[in-house]
């Protein structure tokens, strides 16, 4: 779409406005209080950019063909997006994010492939920039698409959430990587649709093999990384089409996704290479009751009524939410419990670990959906100094992010990872279905700490019974 270099002023201003809305919207997303407004602004920016692009195509010589297909695509996409946003439960948001991200990468790959094949079939010669852009768009977009589908499968339970590894995995990935490089060299030297289609297939396969060996506990990092890949693919497509809106939006997504990936790796005290290639979570989980397993060690168990009595006589509580809270859809019951305690004068705070859950900001999203006040949410650095002065730390379905082995066990795969210091509270109540390890497959010493009380059961049901017990005792 080379005509964008000489666009009428109205379209140039529309692209500029969309870019400003993207940037301001992204800035607003950094604050929970303004996140919804930021999301709306970015959506408006995308609508403006889409309308401007359709307007450019409608101009004489703009190449507006297959109008029916374009309108049908917009209508179907809008309907599916609206339905998904309304019907998908909050607990399924990681899966939806993975799918949407994958579709974005797939769209970029299809556009790059279509642009290259169109030129090849019509004997047109693409510029060096166009060839490089279509190749990058194809590789990165395809990788993001297939990798995101695997991430969706792991999150949905279609594929095992554990890291699936094999001795030949790295060898196969290495061979495939060099095959991609060889195919790129072939395209640069000879061109041709066969080479490009081979590149498309290789990139799709590489995306699958890249994500398969990554465990469920590392999914937040994977989703963020794939999101950055999608942004880069979109930006590459923008260069191929000479569309400034795609270049700007793709660059913003790629940069923000890369920064978020770096921050989460730092929060785990692990390198990105370790996340991608270490296969954390691939080891076998000890069977309950086996020698040396969690079930063979002594724990202190507490019932709902006794837990309600304890919570009725405290002054401060820190809630540590985890993936178990998301699975049980317990966020509303947790907020109701917090309201009950607040009425009794208890100070309630929430400790949010950067990688808790299965997507970036997973716990923030769930708690916001339950209308938990933003000023009660604290990140790791803010809340950790307060645990030792807190009466009770209520851990709901969290495992690895409160595991003291990260401080003491040099053999642990999470050694050195900054954790929430829940074990330093005066009392710790852990709500969990069983003593089975989390997705990292690591036992947690906090379960056997003398200050820890285990409250077994489904998080939503247990917390609801706690609320009823406290109401009855009031």
C-alpha cells in the first residue's frame, strides 16, 4: 500500500491520532485504576486506524477489491470478539489471551505470505525491504501463532501442563533453526513460492517445539514473550505494506511485551534461556504417601470453624492469591471474607506476585473483577516487609510464589527467585485441595512449618464456609 506516502491530510491525521491513542492507552494500562480507560482508548485507536485504512483503499487507485470478503471478515471478527469477551469466564482469560495473541501472529504471517506469493505469481519484483519484511513477518507470526495454540492447549488442559521434554529436543530444535536460516538464504538467492511455503511450515513447527517443553508455571513469561513476537510480526507486516499504523502499533506491542518478559524473568531470578530451555516442571511428582513425599511429612490441619475463630481475633491479614483461587473461581468469596473482616476492624491487604497465575497480571484481573479496591493490592517489594508484623497470611492456592526453598535450597529449580515472605507472618493458613506440589513439581516446606495451618478443600467452598462461620459467630 505504497499510497500511504502521499495520503491526504485527513488520513495522515487519523493515523497520528490512532498512534497517540495507542501510546496513551498503553500508559494508562500501567495503573489498575485507569486500566479500563486505557483499554478503551487503545480500542478506539484501533477503530480509527482501521477506518482510515479502509478509507485509503476506497480512494481511486487504492486497490479496494473483494469488498464483500472484507466486510464479512470485519463482521465475523467483531461478533466472535464480542461473544468471547462476554461469555468467557474470568478464570479462562489466560486461554483467551493466548488465542487472541496467536490469531494476531497468524494474521501477520498470512499477510506476509500472501504479499510474497502475489508478487511471485505475477512476476513482480519486491524491494529488499519488502522481502526482508515479509520473511520476518512470516517467521515471527507463524512462530507466535503455533506457539500460542500450544500455550492455549496447556492452559486448557488439552495438552499436559507439565514440561514435555526429550533427549533429542534441543538437537531437533537446533536442526530446525538452521533449516530456517537455510530456507531464508534460499529465498534471498532464488526467490520462489516453494521456498517461502517451506519457511512457513518450518516456522510453524518451530513454534510448537519451542513451547511444548515449557511447564505451566512458566506460562506468564511464555504468553508475554509470544505477545512481543506478535507485535514484531505486525510491525514487519507494516513495513511490507508501508502502513504506519501497523508499524507503530506493532512496535509498541513488541517493545512492551519484551519489557514485561524481562521484568517477569527478573521477578523469577531466571534468565529467558532458562525459562525456554531448562524444562522446569518436567520432573515426576511424588505420589501422596510415598516415602519422602509431602503426604509422609507431618502437617498441622485446621477446620473451618477453628479458622473462623482465629480470623475473628486478629488485627491484620494479608491474602496471598494464586492459581488455585483462579481455578476455584473463589475471588468473590475472598472479597466477601475480606469485607467481613474489615467490618470487625481487621486491616486486609493482598500480596500479588508478578508471576502468580497463568498470565501477566492474572491475580490483578481476577480481584478487579471481584471489585477488590485497588489500594488494597500490593506488589512483592511493597508487601514483603509487612509479613513479619502481620497476624495471619492467608495463602489461597499459591505454591511456588511462597516457597521458602527459593531462599535456602540451592538444588531447587526456583532457588534465588524472589518470593512472598508469607512464612514470616505470625500464623499462616494455607487453603489447598491437597499437599500435591504446584506446576513446577516442587514440594513446599511452608506446609510443614509449625506456624502453618492447612485448611484442605476447594478454595471457593472453604472460603464461603469461613464467611458463614464468621457471620454465625458475630
